[in-house]
C-alpha cells in the first residue's frame, strides 16, 4: 500500500510537472503566434503606408513601381509613371524604411533601458542623448548651417557627435563609484538639464522663424529623411541592436537584482555600461536624422509587457513590431491630414497610442513591473 | 543625537544662505543701486513716507512693486516645488519622479496654449488672469482622473506613474496640434511659458502661494510618520498599521493642487522639483521630518539664486535655464562624491 501511494504521488507529481511544461510551451507558442501576427501586420502596413501620398496609387501599384525601379525600367520625363516613380522611390520608400529602422531602434533602446535601470520611467533618452543632439542642432544653426537646404548630412553628423557627449561623460565619471542604476539615471537627468539649458541660452539669440524650425526638429519629424542619411541610421541601429539582443538573456537576469545577477555570473556594472554605449549609438543615429521622437521608446515596451509578460527575449521583438506599426500609422495619419507634411509625428503618435496605453493600464490592474 | 543635530545645522546653514541671497537679490536692478539704499527704500515705503521726487518714485516702484514680490514669489515657488518633489518621490518610490509626474505641467501648458492660440478662457477675465486661471483648472484634470481611477481600481505606485505618463502624452499631443498652426510670436510665448519664469509674480499672487506652502507644511507635520512608513514599502506600511494607499492618495492630491498653483503663476519650472530633494537627501538623509524642511529651503535657495543671476546678466534669460546651469554641476558633484544618494542598492 505505501509503495502504491508513493508511486501515485510520483505519478501525480510527474503529471503536474507535465502540465507545467505544457503550460510553459503553450504560453511560449502563444507568444510566438503573437509575434508572427505582429510581423505580418507590420509588413502589410509598411507597404500600405506608401500608398498615402499625393499619387492615389493602390497597394499593388506601389509594389509594381518599386519592382520596375529595381529592374531598371526607364520612363520618359514628366509622364505619370515618371512622377509615380519619383514620389515612391525618392520619398515614400526611404521614409518608410527610415520609420521602420527608427521604430526598431527606439523600441529596443527603450525596452533594454527599462530593464537595465530597473525603472519603468526610463526611456531611450534617459542618459541625455536627446539633449546632446538638440544642442548639436542648435550649435549647427548658430554657426550658420541651414536646416532645410544642403547641409543635412553635416547636421546629422554634428548632432550625432553631440548626442554622445552626455553618455561619454557618464561612462567616464562612473567607474570611480559603483554605478547603481539610480546614480546613472540621476546623472543622465542632470546632464540632460545642463545641455537643455545651454541649448536655451543659444536659442534666446535666434529669431522666431529659426526657432520654429529648430522647434519642429526637436519634436521629431520624418519629412527631411532621404536616401542620403539612411545608411548611417541602418549602420548604427543594426550594430547597437545586435549588441543589445546578444545581451538580452543577461538583461533578464539583471531584473532579479544586482546581487542575484552577479551570483549567476553576470557583471552588472559592466553590463550596464556596455548596454548604455550601445543604446547611445542607436538613439544618437536616429535623433541625429529625425529629431527627438518621443512616446514609442517609453510606452511600447510597457504595452507589450502588459500583454505577453516581461521576458526580454519576447518583449524586444514584439515591442519593435508594435513600434513600427504605431509609427507607420502615425506617419500615415500626419500625411493624410496635412498636405504640407508638417504635423509633428510625436503628436500623432501620442494621440493614437496614449488612449490605448491608458486603457491597458486601467484594465490590466495586476501589471507587475 | 549628534547626527540629528548635524542635520539641523545643515538646514540652518542653507536657510541663512538663502536669507542673505534673498536680501541681496532685492537690490539687483537694471540701474545701479546699493544694497543699503534699496533696503532704505523698502523701509521708507513700509513706514509710509511718500517718495519726494521723480527719481525716488521710480526706485520705489521698481523695488517695491517689482523686485520684492518677485524675490518672495521665487522663494515660495521654490519651496513648493522642493516639498512637492520630495513628497512625490516618497509616494511613488521613484527617484525620477517630480512634482509634474502626474502630468500637471503638460496639462497646464495645454490650458495656456488654448488661451493663447484660440483665445478660449474658462472665466471671462482680462488676458493675464484668464491665462493663469486656465492653467490652474487644466492642471487639476490629470489629478482628478488619477483619483477616479484610484477609487475604482487597486493602484500601485508604478501604475500611478504610468497613468501620469499617459496623461502627459495626451495633453502634450493636443498642445502640439494647436501649436502647429500658431504664429511664430505666439509660439515663442508658449515656449517661454513652458520654460518657466518668475517675472510675472506680483503682490496679488503671493497670498495663494503662501497658502499652498502652508498647506504643504501642515500635510508634512500631520503625515510625516505615515510617509516615512509608506516609503518602506506597502506591505511594511500595512503591517505597521497604516493604510499606504490612503496616505498616498492624500499626499498626491495635496501636492498636485499646490503644484498647480505654483505652475499657473510661474510656468513649468523644471529641475527644481526633481533635483532639490536629491540634493537635500545627500545633505540630511532620507528621513521625512528633516528632508522636507530641507527641500523647502534648498528649493527656495536654488530658485532665488537662479533668478538673481538671470537678472544680473540682463533681461531675457529664462530662470529655468539658469537653474539647471547652476544646479546640475552641483548635483553631479554631490551625486558622484557621495555615491548612492540614499536610493542606492
């Protein structure tokens, strides 16, 4: 009898173990399904986004135009086909690609920054990247470079270099002390304020027209994006993202706290510094080209975590897809509403995303950060 | 014993410095006037002696109607922001929180923007007070929504922060849409307002500011033990016999209302509310009973000092920018010198 009971106990235990494993695999499968769904939606929306311009083309006509361009079809100048080609290939396609890359970069930077700092308020700009980039733009305007015509690549590079200064300052200062997340965050905040105020001092001197231009850039804009800046962004975002994805398992461990993480073989301080540098490169590249696009980096990781939990291996790709979808929708909205293409994308993003976010917060009251 | 005495000495030192700077700040004008002369003007005004000639009349107006309320206003606003920031950081247990965490500043900015761009005011008042009232009413909206959600749902500090972020984004988006059609001059006005300045403070605004400081101090005196317990974590607070949710709600309502008053007179002055509590924490430690008075005084000090600097360099420099310029190096020094800053793990 006792043997029997032991056996049944063991069997029960095995069964529950099986259930547990099955539960894990179902949830993992569900997560993969969600990822797949998001990926398909992303591709469809990405192509569809190119139909929203002045040309009134359909979904498949857009694909045809791109295919024709790739196969090297030539058109007579000023025909309808020539205009279609110029619009799609010269404007819509690079813009769509940039949005894609920027969204991925911002989502990855946001999700990993939040894990890294163990703080739900952290976003890609937490270590001061945006304030540095803004100062770079202000400096380039004050020394006489023009924002709209010509010098765009110079401005991108200058802003990028400036955006790395706050991060460099933090990295240089931090080895002397033990770099706890809160110290890094607070240092980043202080440097942001410092750079922003230097920026304000420069902007006091310019006239209100220039101020408007700079202001547009500071709220984020996709209208000045072309093929020339695309390789730069792709390079930085890919390089940074590869580093961050490679470290995502260690980032998971970091959420257990520094002590547990180091007992599992992770060096929290070095991991943090390494990730910060990678994130600064990603975000610096994006900000240099398109200005400070808010909302996506901070909010999409939260939205994703509320639905699929906080495993970084799923959060990072899912947040990237969601960020792409949100940004493309917002950009389409901007272009559909205004012919002059000057509504800041940040505004459209918040108008679309913030209500969804609020709904998720209120409905999911068990959200464990 | 000696530790608590050290704390009070630190607070006293900051207080004395603040008083000296405030007294000096009154005499900083666009034309030369000595420190003693300017105080003579004030004393004469208080004694009711009429200025005898044109020159004296101008001095009297500039100092008594311009500088004096401005300095008093700056110190009160600095105090409000300091206390509010400290309490808010306790409430949501997050070193990145500031008085505007609930979305107050962006809501207030939205109120200002609809007044400036569309000319809509809630009360049919003349231009400036209509603007102030608009800012005040709108800045209460996020707080009201937060209270509604707190009543209906179980809320954690993280949730409160996230709701605040959502509110901030919604109002900022509306503001951006309105700004997009604004004239460059109006845009400049809006940007100036969003950086913040104490130049519009007059004698009429002082009673309200004084009232909010008083309310915040009363809150501190009646609740400091509960706040201390709350900051140790909700479970700990419950097991010690307090209701952390109730404490948090009361604190947030009072802080939001008081911050709203400050914001509607000065615009959203950043940095002070976020950094002053940290500087104070590095000076006196994280005990509420010492930290909150210290934050009040440090806030007043920072804002008055920044305003004095801004004025002595000439008109046009926004006080928000000057605050950050003098504040952030000090803050960075303290941060890296004293390490964990009370939040460290």
